[in-house]
């Protein structure tokens, strides 16, 4: 089981609190607290909920805001916004949410708030200042209140929307429609928060005219992990199974690690039984089921060595799930009121979930997120991986594993299985981009005295690239500054045999495919705008891979006996160290970037886990999917064809064993035929 992606961080421990009890991200957000509309993009565990508390309390005390409405997608996430002691950490006020106005409470208190819309109406009429509810409760309450009082009833309120990627600019998205009404009136305040840097589908979260109203604060995954004290590395891997996934559970599940297992979506090809029966078979694979803990509802499973593991079953949606959820949310503290690390870590060993334990779920001890089956939503993958990326004492490494069906000959449709495999790999490639620093590229000229790599006050890593075309218009500049994560996501989702086949030249991926993505995403861009955006996108997708390959080559030169998967060598070189060393040693330019296919490496790494006959089956399936030569691809390949002729003294051979040379020959023939057609047309016209 090889890691497709392995990131190592410096673990500077810089994410320490300031005099007001704020971590670096929270302080950055607090500095922007005067903004009426704020959009915070920060990874799981960055402290978005507390950042909201600091801003909301300032708006209540100093900015004329009279009420704060916190809306979350599901009740379990509401616990992040419960009453919190802030004074003892240096802030001037505590965050107090009266139980009556916390509509996300579990257990008996939640039953008392059964008619939540009426409770919300009562809150709006009361002197209370803070309410916590679900997106659904807010939608229904908003409609009812506006129908009776008008949208002005929400004037001077702060609307805080957590997991903001649930909002969409589409006309049929109710939460998005409500948000647009609030933004149009411009009398309320809005703070939107998300741990996802993109929505994950083709619908934007905000319309451009609405997004322009927001003050955007981005805190990258890289900044978060780099500032951790304990967690030093993250691995993303894929494992394959034959038959039913239960046959491979023992191979990928290390029960000594704190693990969240997400079983397949119902109706997917990987789901083979009733969901309860699948959970039962997972428990059987772990050991012997010996009962349930009466207090927590956790299943007790004895391993072969006699160790009893506590397993939280969140798949069972019966009456007992509330008790399990409450037990998971309950932090075990010592006599000093602070978390007892040993006891809290020992509380539970494994969590099994289906639709839960994703966004907003907080279990700091999770070391391994094991997901069974393909996930079409890249946002969902990022959210699941985020469950394992919390910092905790004794936790040095976090792992995400996707256990997927092997695309073998026994699969009903081999081509579909290969496409699913490519989708899975694209998720890993996207996560590599999410985990990378927030890059900003600039054109580096001869004699430039700036450091090739430097970090600015916004935490962006500035890198100079020779020959880079900088955005020629304000619109292109805005796209490069604000939209690159969405373009990266679209690029990863476009991964197919066009970009990973052995006969694919890098220029097809970096020039043709990325150009198509930019052109399809924006209307009316001119050629220079499109090319500037494409070059930035290509650099963004390639810089980490280029630095990693350079580091591995350097390791091989220093010690030829070390392998490229030597963990010790990689752990001694953090992500930023690799980038700085690569950029400082190499003169990088846009031609070098365009000469590397960012998609191919992930596919090659995944292929190492497959045996030779299966790999041949996959390659045959990809050959069968070969696309016809197009004018765009022929033009992208033409400079390479000319280089081939200059170096080899002959044109590429259509019967060559090398797949790329055969493809070049096809492009050469295409160009010659088109030229002949043009000459014939000219002759006919004469």
C-alpha cells in the first residue's frame, strides 16, 4: 500500500495563542473584524468557530450588531459553538449561549426544543443575543419571519454560516437565495466559514457580484500543519480489494491506531449488504463482539490478543445513536478542568460511520481515516481527510486510505472501473494541492534581486518563474488571486486517459487540457488572459511534484542505496524545505513547468500497487478509450515533433513501440493532411 501523497511539515509550533487567546488564524480574522461581510476559508481544526466568537462579540459590543445567528448544517456541529470560556485566555468577554437558544443540543434538552422555528421566533423577539441552529431551522424561520415582518427583521444581525460550501449560487439553493437577499439589503452582517476551498461541483458558491462584497481571509492547510506542535506528516494512500471489501479490511486496518471507517454509500457498487450487516462483519474482522458499554453505547470488541476495543457505531440510526454521539462529543477532563489527554484518548478506539463524522466532526486523536469505496465529491474527500489532521500529543503522523475495488478483468465494465480509479487518484492530487502553501507566482527577470522564494504578510509563498506571463488585466488578476483552488479542482476532476496514458505528451496536459478548463470556466477572456491564467494553473499544479522529484534525485546522488520511498530521508526534509531548495538551485521557467505532466505521477504511483496482468488490463482499457487526434492536440504537439525531427534526424514512426512516438506520428500525419487539404482548397479557389 504505497502513499500517493506524503507531506512532511516543519512542525514549527508557531500556532500558539497571543495575549487575547487567539491563534494566528484567529488573530488574522480579528484584524478584519470591521468588515461587514467576511468569508473565511480555513482547514478543519484551524479554530474557525472560535474565530467567529471573537468577531461576533466585538460586533455585539462595538459595531451596533444586536443579535448573532449561527447556522450549521447538522446538530452535531453545533457543539463547536457552545458556551466557551474566553476570559481566562485573555479575551474581554466569554461566549455565552443560553441552553434555550442552542437548538443543536443532544438528548433531553433537544426534545424541549422540538418546535425549533417557534423557538427561533421567540429569540428574535427577546433580548437574547446569540442563537445556534441548523441551516434547515434558519431557512424555515427566515421564511416565516420575513413573510410577517419583512427582511428588515434581520437588520443589524450577524448571520454566521458554517460549512459555507453548502451554499450555492444556483436559483434552487434556498440558503443561497436567502444570502443574496441579505447582501442586497446591506443592513445585516455576514460571516461565512468553510473548511473546503471549493464547492466540489460546477455550481459556484457565490455569484461574482456577491463575492466582490466579501472581505476574504484564507488560512491554508499548509500554514495550519506547519504551525502544529505534534503532527509532522500526512500520507494519502490507496489500497485495492477483490470481491467484497470486507476481505481486505484486516490488511488495511491497524487496530492500534485511532481510526474512523467510512463504509460505502448505499447503492454504490462497493456496498454488498444491509448497512448494519456490513458493520457487523467489520466488527467480526476486528475480533469477538462481547457487548456494549451501557453508559456510552460503544460496542466492545475483544481482539485475538485479549485487548478490548471500544467501537462507536454511527451507522446505526436507531434510538441509541444520540447516546453514542453525546459520548463522542463529551471531552474527558481532569480535576483541573482541562482535558485529560490519556483518558480522553482512551475513550474510544474506532468509529464506523456512513454519512456522519465528516465536516465539523472533532476527534483530535484520529490517526487514520479509512474510506471504503470511491467518492465522486472531492469536497467530501477533503472533509474526511480533515478528520485526521488535528494536532494532539503523541500523534506524529496522520493517514488517509481509500480502499477501492481493483479494476480487474472480473469487473463488469473494465473501462468504468479504470475511470473510477482515475477519479480516486484525482482526489489525491487535489489533496496535494490543498495541503500545499498558498502560492503566488511572479515573473522573474534577469538581474532580479528578490529572493526566489519568500513569504509575504498574508502567508503567501512568492515564487519567481522565468518567462511567466503575468495577468494582463484586472479581471485576469482577480481570477489568479481568488479562483485558483476552484480551477485546480476542475483540473483534477478532468483527469482521464487523455492526461495519463503512456502516449500522452506533457504539453497535452499542461497546455491543451488546462487551456480548455480555463476557457470553459470563464466567458469572453482574450488569448493573453487565458494564457496567463493557464500558466499560473500549470505552475501551481507542478511546483510541489517538481520539488519532490528534485529532492529524491538529490537523495539518490548522496546515497544510491536509498530508495525513493525512504521515509527517513523524506521526514528530514519538510515541504517548504523541498520547495526552497529546488527553486534556489534550479532556474525554473514556464517551459520547464510545461514539460512535466502533473497527472501522470499519481497514476504511476498507484499502478505500483497492481500486479503486471492487471496493469496490462488497465493499459489495454485505456488504449481502447484512445481519443481521436484533434487540431488542438496536434498544435500542442507540433513543437515536440519539430524537436524530435531535429534530434533523431527523422519524423516519428507510426509503428514505433513507444506509445508517445506513435502519438507524435499521428499528430504529424494530422498536420500534413490538414496542410494538404488547405493547399487543395486554395488550388480549387484559384
